[in-house]
């Protein structure tokens, strides 16, 4: 099944001179923006943060000792413009800054949605790249400060200068990604796998599995508390085992009964029909249907998003969980204190 010919770059593959005398405009100072801006600055790169007048992030950027300007002014001054505002507002921000992109400048992303689905169409004489840490921004910052790194992705969409890759690698080094490994990919692959993963497995698939499991137990007359613990709380322990040691490590850690039951029943639950649904979901990502739906949804003021968001908040498991998590936090602290006393 494996067809890997993936290239991974590390610090020794990077050349900091590719970014050394350049100015980077970091647009946005949220999850990714605050981490990129501060890591770049600490690595000796010139940084100017681009934020709207009156942005609530402005004080935080100034407190970090960074220069702040409007997105248009920041982009004008920069050789590299790092687009780190939310994906849904990037096209509008791009319209504000595009006049500041000169031939040979770089427009850089941390996710490929707007380029891949044609919502931003940069001129042919700029480089278009992606340096995308595979982690939330606060970890990108914390790992850097600890002298560690965060794995990341590098993709080149447009290489007008012939040096886009060297510059991207130097940027990845400056934010700490090359310390952990930079995987080469494409805008298409990053965008489509990211959307599919969050829809089918990570965010959509797993929450749906939890809710169906919970409802099956509660509808059969079991207590909501038991159903919560079994279908939601324990998931964390299983995922930790998978993260640390893969499928085999997880199966080794659970009982033989759990292993036999899981191996014989798992594929009955997530069966060929689910696989067909996954393939359909992937197709909607690949043919742009999902992207079009989400773009139209945003233009309409997110009516469907709001309904789904509300329904999820109102699910019974949320009320049960909130109560139990409070008790659980209390009993965990008490357990810790007790075992402290025993020692
Ligand atoms: P965020 O929502 O955390 O940051 C938003 C920032 O943009 C804030 O500073 C806000 O002030 C600013 N902003 C919001 N609206 C604006 C507007 N209209 N004009 C100008 N500035 C505006 O964003 P994020 O999660 O860091 O995402 C940035 C990019 O990074 C996205 O492309 C995202 O897909 C990608 N990414 C995010 C993560 C993550 O873990 N959050 C991981 C990998 C890649
Ligand atoms: Mg410029
Ligand atoms: Mg995503
Ligand atoms: Mg993802
Ligand atoms: Mg159990």
C-alpha cells in the first residue's frame, strides 16, 4: 500500500542567507502569526506585523517588541508576505495588499485553500510558497523557545525567481520547523489531505462516532454518565497509546478481550458503506464542491454553520460531560494529593 518517495529536509539542508537580509510581513497575529513573527524576529529576520487599524491583536504584537503596520503598508515594505489571517478572510486581505507585491517578492501561506481553489490569483512574477507547521501556533512558539522544533510542510506553487525553495527552507529553519523535519509536498496534496482528514477522521468522523456510540448506549437504557466515560472520556487514553506506539502498541495495552472484540467488530461498525462515504467526501474535496459550498456559506453570513454549531452545543453529551469533567478534575487533584501523602 505504501508508495512513499517523500523528501524531508533538516537544518543542515537550509541556508539562512536565503532569508537573512529580507523583510517578512506577517499578516495576522493569531495562532500561527504570533509564532512565526516572534520566531523569525528571534532568528534575526526583519519582521513587520500587518494588522488592521483597531485590531485587538495590535497590543500583543507591540508588547512582543514587534513593529506593527497596516497589512498594505507591511506588505509594501516586505520581500516575503506571510498570509496568516483566517482562510475565509484571506481573499479580502489579499485585495488590500496585492499592490505591494513587487516582481521577485514571495507570497507565503500556511494552508493551501485559497490558492488551490483559485480564491487568490497572484501575478506570475511573484513566488508562491507554503511553510505550514503541522501544529497549533502556541506549540510552534513554545518548541522554538525550548530550542526544539515543530515538524512542518514545504510546498512551492510558483517559482518565478528560481530560489523559492531555498527561501522557503530558510523560513522553515527560522521558525524552528527544520529542527524537527520539513516534508516536501504540493498545495494540492496539503489542501486536499488536510480537508479530508479533518472531515472524515479527525474532527467529523471521530465526533460522529462518539455521538453514535453514546446515543446507542443511552437509548438502550444505560446511564448517560457511563456512556460518556465509555465513548468520550476513554478515547483520550486510546489516542495517546496510538500516538505513542501505533496500532500495535494500543492493542498490546488493552486486554485480549478488548483486542479480540475490537478486531472482530471494528470493521462491522465502520464498514464498506462508511468507506464509500469517505470516498464521496474525498471526491467533494477534490472536485471543489466542498470549497464552493464553504465560500458561498461565508458570503451568506454562515446560516448553516450557525445551525450545526448550535446543535452540537445542545447535544446531551455536552451537558453530561461538563458536569463530569468538573468532578473528575476535583477527584484527580485529590488522588494526586493523596498519593503524594502516601509517599
Ligand atoms: P487565527 O484565527 O488564529 O488568527 C487570526 C489573525 O488574523 C488575528 O491576528 C486577527 O486579528 C487577524 N485577522 C482576522 N480578520 C482579519 C482581517 N479581516 N484583516 C486583517 N487581519 C485579520 O488564524 P490561524 O489559525 O493562525 O490561521 C492562519 C493560517 O494558518 C490559516 O491559513 C490556517 O489554515 C493556517 N494554519 C493554522 C493552524 C492552526 O493550528 N491554527 C495550523 C496550520 C496552519
Ligand atoms: Mg513588497
Ligand atoms: Mg485544516
Ligand atoms: Mg490538519
Ligand atoms: Mg472499557
